[in-house]
């Protein structure tokens, strides 16, 4: 069973009973805490390198990107394009909405990953 996000509020997320207070990546079989990006509020392809490597061995169907509570993290179109070229559907929205979408896709049986900015 994939990880399930139980709660989210500004700067905090609970996944399968564990609390996180830093950005994180959720994959179908693991969680990468303390996700750090090259530029804090602008996503680049390199920031998703772990997701791409995971995808090579365990193909993903969906990547939900949470851009923060207020949606402040930018996700350039070239980043979305680079992910989609690997056959992964990309959804970009504020983290409040992204949590619900991630849970919906993951519980539907789709191989879903999430990359979540927890603040701003």
C-alpha cells in the first residue's frame, strides 16, 4: 500500500503516522524527507533527480507537485515537459490541493509520487 498523507498544515505534514516539518518527496515505496532544491522557490529538473532514478526501476504514472501553502514555488514549463517526456503525468498545484490529489491517485492504484513544498 502506498504512503498516505493524513494531514497537512502550513509547514507540517503527517504521512502514515509520521510527522514531517521539511519539504519531502513521497514515492510508492518510500519517503525522502528533507527535500532540498537548488533554488528554494523555483523547481528545476535536477531537484527531481531522485524521482527520475526511481522511475527508471519502478515506472511512475503520476507526479503531483505541491507548490506550497500559498503556491509560491514556481514550476517552469520545461520541468513539466522533461517529466512528461518520461511518460509521467504531472499535476502542479498548491500543496493544500496537491495533498488531496496525491491521495486520490495513490489510492486508485496508480503508481503515484508527490513532491511537496510545505511552507509558503
